[in-house]
């Protein structure tokens, strides 16, 4: 597949040449960061790892208050599919503001909302859309998942929920119950009852210790045994909640055959399949929706992040047979964000018209190929994986881990992130022990920018290796 060059870039304000011709510098504290640390909650997270005060942003690039440019390969944790301040999204927002449309409408309809629903349903697989209903949720992915759990329990009359180790679905009490990461849950005590964790097909660190096709078979057999065995100890579940690519869990793509098998099992045993596409939706993985890689359809689909065109929005789309809940079963004051619907609809139309999913697939392949070349030179890069422009590099040590792969190297991964930031690249970490470097650039990133990104990653990797071994740093 050839890459499709987007006809309109986000802005000519910042360019790759401007970015390349700036010198690396130390990230000093400034008054904005000092005031943030003094006034904001101890629960703040990103500023601890990415200590920046941002002033301006266009496309792939952001500029901080000290004039430094950065490649933003975090992009609002995948929210900014078109990058920062893309003219398509900005024009839709301005048109909405100039129209006099009420910006807050609860769940009352408007022409903007009506068009957004039409755009979304036209983008969904035809068979799924033909028999679907939509629920607008509070403007976070977590609230979309909460709504999906309610709907599944009401529609099926069952209570148990199946979820997967390594999963991330939000930070509310309900969604924390589905989270693989133990850290945020430990101080809270009991969470939502009737949640059962299943092994996710993480081939590099296979939960069954076998990997490959045998690991897929074992995972599906385990799930079927749980659903069919009258002595399994697990009551018939209302739903299975799954990410097609685990994001925060370390950018782990589920194998196509495993996803197809999971769909067959959930249908066979009458279990609602909830697919969480909060981070993968709208072209991120090389398809408009990640479940399309496996040619399956969910019973319930949850979308947020990119669906709002950079503004807060979350929706749940589901099969009409499940629409048995009563009026008011799920509500929220800010489920009528008209600006987000306008920007989101325009963004979705642009993604489709410019074939940005195809572009993301080609750029993602380019990124992974170059990272795999580095992997051949650096044993600390244990695995490069991903789909489209959702890419992860698992950082490992020379200390033996389990019988198959070396142990995760958290300190080195953190050093890589710091050194990337000094060189002007914003990346995030995730996965087991926070040892997976994650790449989530906007879908408009170009080939030359991919090349520069990997070049800088190599320099940062060398600097990080020197840092963690106590040698003097050298910044090229």
C-alpha cells in the first residue's frame, strides 16, 4: 500500500527544518512549572515525566515557553489524530461558534449532532451500523466503558465481567476494576465485584510460557473452558471487555486469529463483546477501527479521544438488541459537547477522504522497520511491536528474567524518555514495569519526520546507556 500524502498540513508555522536546526538543551524549571508543582494535585502525572510548559502547537510540533520545539509523539495520548490545531478541526470549531448554535444541549439534538451521528455511522462497517444504536457519554473513555458495563449487565441479566491482564480502560472505580496495573488500585480496597481476569495473548511474555500459535490456542482453550466448565467457579458473564491493541499495557497487538476465536466464543456462549477503541479508533492502527484487522464486529464499541477532533467526547455504539435499558439509565451533563461533535465529524471526514489510516499503516511500517534495525544493534531493545502508528519498544536488561525473555529494564526506559525529551522528542512509557517506550505521533507524520525521529531515538538510546552505566554523557 502506498502512503497517501495529506493534501493539507496542519500549519506551516513550524517545520522539520526549524526543528532540526535547534540545539539540544537542558530542561530547566521555569515559573510555570514551579507554580504548577506548588498548586496542582499530587496526583498529577505527565508533568513529572515531561516537565514542559507549552505555549504553541501546530501539527506534529509543540513549542514551550522557552522557545524550544518538540516533536509530539504522545499527541494527547492518541487524541490528536490530525496533530495540533489542524485547519480542518479549527474551521469546524469556528463555524460552530459563528453559527450561534447552543454549545451545551445535554442530549437534545442539533443539526451538528445529527451530522456527527451520520458521519460516524457511515464510517462504521455497514452491517454493524445498520442495526446499531448510539449513546453519548460523559466526555471520557472511562465513562464510555462505564456505560458499556451497565448496558451489558442490564441487557443480559448477568453480572460477571471478563477482562484481561494488562488492560487499561480508565481511572474511575468501575474501570479500575478492569485494569491490569495493580499500582492505582492498591490504596482503594474493594472495587467493582464480579470481575474475572483472563490472560491476554502477549507473545513476547506469553502467560503460558509457550508463545506463537500454541500460545494462541492455549489462550482460547482457557477461555472456552472457563465459559463451558460447570466447575469453573465463574458464573456466566455479561460481557468480555478487550482492547484490540493494549495501549497503556505496552502496545501489545492481539493476534487476528485470537480475536476471531474470542468473537466466536462470545457469540457461542451469549456473552457481549465490548471492544474498547478509545485509543485505537479513527485510523491509529492502519484501519479506521482496529477490530477491522480481524474482520469481526463488536456487540458494544466504545470510542473517545480522537472522535472529538481534539475536544472531549465519548460515545458508545452497540447492537440494537441490547437496547433494553430504561430512560436515564446512563446520563451526564456534558454529553452534548457541540464543539467536539463539529470538530470530531470534520476530523473523521478528513481522515477518510485523505486515507489517513492507509498513511498511518505505511508510516508505522517505516517506523517499525527502522526501530527493528536498531534492535539488531542494541540487545536492550527486546521487542518492537505495534499496528499502524501505535508502536512500542520493550526495553530489557541483561539480567535473566523468565525462561523465555530477559527482565524489563525500567531505569533504562526512563533514561531513554529523558534523553529523548532533551533532544526534543516527547514520548511516553507503559507496559510491564513501565519499560515500554511508546510512539503515538499524529497520523499526519511524514516519512522524513519518521527518519529524523528514529535518528534522535538512536542518539537518546546511546546517551541513556551511558547515563545508566554511570559514564559521562555525550549528546550528538
